[in-house]
């Protein structure tokens, strides 16, 4: 019987967008939004559209737990911010490779942070 995370990894490998759920740092409410992502190996990478000014990013700094949903698969993950410029640049390159440099340039305005989450 396959483990749940194997099914989740398979879904992530075939998806272009996931929904993330974070706890609002002020409201305490769960906020769910669609985002682009890169799944590489056993690691999920997220690039906030407005960098460190992105609201969901500010929320995960306060509560580093995030729900993800890819199709019918869901998981609760512990996330960690990436602030090292070289590592953020590496994540941005992964996004350009997956979504195209033009679309990344069109939708993303600030490249000062990223987020990572291991998927065991």
C-alpha cells in the first residue's frame, strides 16, 4: 500500500499550482490561496510573489506551519524561510525553468526571500 506522501509527491510532480493554507498572523483565521511552486527531490519550494512583502509569507514567519493541497492530496508541512541571496536566486531559477522566465518576470516583483518545506 503506497504511503500518503508518495501519492502527494506524485500529484506535486504533475501539478502547476497548489493551494496553501496559512494562519493569519493578526486574525488567527485560516487563509487559503493558490500559488506556483517547485517540487525538487523531496523538497517543496515557494517563491512569494511580492517577496518579503507578501502577506502569506509574513504569516508563516509567525506560524511556520502550512497546509498544502494538490488535487485531492493534502498535507500539513513545517516550512522555513530562505533569506540567503544565493539560495533565493537558486529557487527563482527553478521557477524560471518550470514556468518560463517571462511569466516569472511578469508575476513576481521582488526576489528577496523564498520558502522551503521538506516532504518526507
